[in-house]
């Protein structure tokens, strides 16, 4: 935009200056010729006036020569006196006739200016009162003398034109910088809003149109923040309604006669209550609050949580994670929910005894990769990876939860069937080292393989 504005200004200024300076250059050329002609005419008239009495006396020759010599000099137009007898006093072009048609016309008593074939001019003034007839004073102006000073005037005009173009470009550059800067800052605010920072607001600046856009963008951001806040509160309210049936389930568990069974169900109810509380906290958490989490620690913790059920189903469960932190830009509870979904899918939709593996590794490009692979029959068809569609009689939302967890963190999701079973891979970009400490980091990480 800035470059286009500069080009437009340069082209417009150049066209305007061309329309103004071309007539000015022609005018300076004409003015120089008129000035030189006027000076030559004044000189010729002075000589004719001075020689009028002298040519009427006997000593005309000597006086005429002295007068003509006094008005000739280096760089001045050549002034000569052509007597009535055809003799010339003073400089005269060699090889040409002394008495020419303009001279004969001037002898009739007319003073005039004559354009020569070489581009110069002749100024002829008759001298009345000579003894032998009318003499003629002839001033010859060459083309160079006629347009003397024109080049300097043209250079001055060219300098003025260049200066005006540069001034126009400077003003256009300042205006373009203001417009481009305001536009870029407006785009930066839109990028922050798109990234989830609903506190971002645009500063109204620049032309009225940009200020109007900035105001409307701020209104849109405020409205989005209001709608999301209302949605989070509604989700929290819906989750809070689950507390009543969970409390009833706890009371029912306490009435069981089998103590072990009562303790087991009570533990499950407690876990369900924690899940409901997590849903409420997550629903009410602003979108801009996105702490980091340690992918390796979350993977170990969730794998350990599902290990007893895997053992009950005679499954071989392996977990491989790096001994160091693997921070990712995803909250720990969302990572845990995605892992629970993936491991739960293996436990629910593969035959008992099917082995599975949870692997966390750091790719050479710096990304963190989470893989849940099993040795089962694989996905029944491609439709099982679409939201709300399942090939195994479930809700079909499990893989979509994992997909959204990866994609909302600008990562990638992949679910494929292989010759050995099924494999789901989540890839996350790692945050900048200066970010907040990861959530879910244990004080002393366990062995990398269990």
C-alpha cells in the first residue's frame, strides 16, 4: 500500500509538473529571444542616432568607424554600418553580399527585425540624413546569443520540479506510513482476537474509515467476550446440575451391604465428582488463560490410572516417556481428557487381552508427539473418525475430543489403521521457554518405561 501510494504520487506530480514546466521552458526561451532582440534594437537605434549628424558631414568615415567600434565587443552581437554606396563599416559576414534584400528594404526608411536561415536575427535601423543616401545600421544576433541564459533557466526549472517531486514523495511517504501503521496495528489486534485474547482492543487512529473499523472491531470483541462468558456460565450451570444425581448415587452406594463393593463404587463416585468439578472449573475459565502442561507427566499419570483396569482385562500396557519435561500449550485437564478418551477407546472397543502402548517423544523439529497404539483390529471404517459417527456403537465423540485438543493448540491429529492394529497420534508445538511452568509436573519423574 505504501509503495503504491508513492508510485501514484510520483506519477501524478510528474504529470502536473510536466504540464506546468513545458510551457514555462518555452516561455523562457521566447523571453530570452525577446530580450536579446530588444537590446540589439536599442543598440542599433543608438548608433543610428549618433551617426545621423556625422554622416551629413565630410568626416563621416572616421566618426562612423569609431562609433561602430565602440559598440562591438567580445560576446556582443556584431554591429555594422552599411553606407549608401554599399560599403560596410564594422564586422560583416564574409562571402556574402553586403547589400541584401533586408538592407534594401531598410533603405526605404523602415526599421525591422529579420529572421535568418541560421536561426539568428538581424536588426536593421535606417540612418536618415546621409549625404550619399540612406545608410543602414545592422546588428547580427547569432542563435547562441539570441537564447543566451535559456539553459540556466531550464536547469533552475528542472531543479524546482525535482524538488517538488521529492517533497510530494516525502509527504506521501509520511501519509503512507501513517495509513500502513494504523492498518497493521488493526490487523495485529484482529490476530490477537483470533488467537483467543479477548482483551485485545484496537486504538482508533488513521483516516475515518480505519477509525470506524477499529470501533466496530472493539464492539465485536466485547460482544464475543459477553457471549463466551454467558456460554461458560451456562456450561458450568449444566455441570453443576450433575451434583444432585451424583449425590444420590453416593447415597445408594453407602446402602450396599457388600463393604468392598460399596467402597469401590464410592471411589468411582468420588472420581465422578472430581470430573464434574473439573468440568465446572474449565467451563468458567476464560479462554485467554491457557497454562502449559507437561505432556510426559500427564501421560504417566493417566496410564497409571488405567493400569488396574488393563490388568483386569489381561492387557499388556506399556508407557514410554522422556525423563525430562515435555511442555505443550494445552491445559493439563484437556490433555488428561484426551488421553482418557484414547485409552478408554482401546479398553472398550478391542478384545480383552489386546496390548496397547502410550508413547511420548520430542520430534527433531521441536514438536511433542503423543501416540496411543494398540494391537487390535483397527478402525472399522473412515467414518469412525468423524464427530458423532461411530462404527462400534458409541457416541462417536471420543476421537473428536482428541482431535480438537491437538488442533486448538495449533497441532496435528492422525488416526490410522496399520497392519499391527490402530494408531492415534497427537502432535503439539512446544511453547517458548520463557512461558509459565508446566502443569502436572511431578517432583521426581519415574522411570521412562513401565
